[in-house]
């Protein structure tokens, strides 16, 4: 993997949290590695998945969820702390931030990547249960709120600014049928991002959201890689899905000093698919 962000250690001395970083093929893992290459120490969180539920490629590789991501992070000569954390639990999120500060003495960057599993939410509103809708919102919206609030409080106390990067989606800019819960959650994240950016700009804290399109990760395995996948690829001008580390490179840029004057933005990374702002 090459790129400007991965070739410079411009985050040396910084500490980052990346939520939802336990999958071998996932934006969280890809982002954690990019930040590590840039010199940051990285706290990686996950839900503590049952190894029996791992996809076959993870089982074949002997993958160990956040422990394996942490090992990859440490291979870049920085420190890593793996934490099991439920982002939809307010007290657990505060514990995550407190543990980060206890371990590293500070927090400079938070990447809110955690999301509910893809699958049983992708049905018509008429068939969607309240429980499923609420789960999607609790993880994506409430989790982002809890983590941003706890992290920003710490950043303000430090008095040195900071970076907040929230993972949204192109689904946060354009509705599609049978994705109402995910659409609602990601539209909310983008709006929340804009509001928070205006609240904390004076403290030198930037707040942006990253909006991936079709990214080839384990999260989308339930979709399969057959006709439905091919139809989605056909919508993309570049005619391919993105990779987790391509998304991570954009996040790394937003976390860097080079992005100090970028805030309140919702940035697409989708191979040229055009959506509303």
C-alpha cells in the first residue's frame, strides 16, 4: 500500500481510537493500519465476536479479531490497545475513552466506524421491525454521539485541538429502497457532524464524516458476489469496489495536520458515484 499519508510519520505522538476494527477485511482495520503507518498509537475496538461466527477466510488465517488488528498496528513500531466495547452503551463508551487516556495519557483522534451488521435491516419499511430499526440507529447514531461527546470533552481538556472522523455512507446522501434504517442513521450522522463541527471549531477540533460507497469488506459478504454485486459495480464509473485501506487513506488525511482547515464536511469515497451533498 502506498500513498502520501502512509509515507510520512506526521501523527507521531498522537493517540487514536478506531471503533469497529476487528474484521480482517474491514474499514476499521484498514484505517488503524494507515494511522499506525503515520505514527499514531491506536486503540482498536470491537464487540468481542464469537470466533464460531468468523467468515472462513478469517478462520483459515487464524484471525483473532481486535487482537490481530492490534498486532498489525504494532508492526509499524507504535503501540496498540485492543478493547472490547459496545458503542451503543453510554457507560461503555466512556470506559473506552478513560482506558485510552489511562494507557496513553491523551486522545487526539477518534474514528467512529462501528455499525450494526448488514442484513436483516435491508427490507421494506412495511416489513421492518422496530427492534431492527432501533438497533441500527443505536449503534450508528447513538454510538457516534456517545463517542464524540466523550472524546471531544477529553480533547478540550487537553487544549491542543483534535480530529473527529465519523463514518457515514453514500446512503447518508441518497435514499435507496429497502435501506430505510441505514439511510436514516447515516443522514443523521452527517447532520450531527455538521452541527458538532460548528460547536468545537474554536477549540481547534475538526469534525468530518467519510461517506464510502461500495467497499469490498466482510460486512458486505451477506450480499454475495453474484448478480446483485455485479449490478452495483455497474453503477460505479470505475467499475470496481473500493478497498478498506483506500477509505483509510482518506481518514488518515483528515486526521493529519494537512487537513487542519477542513471541518463540517461529508466526503465521498465511492469511485465516482454522484450523490446529493
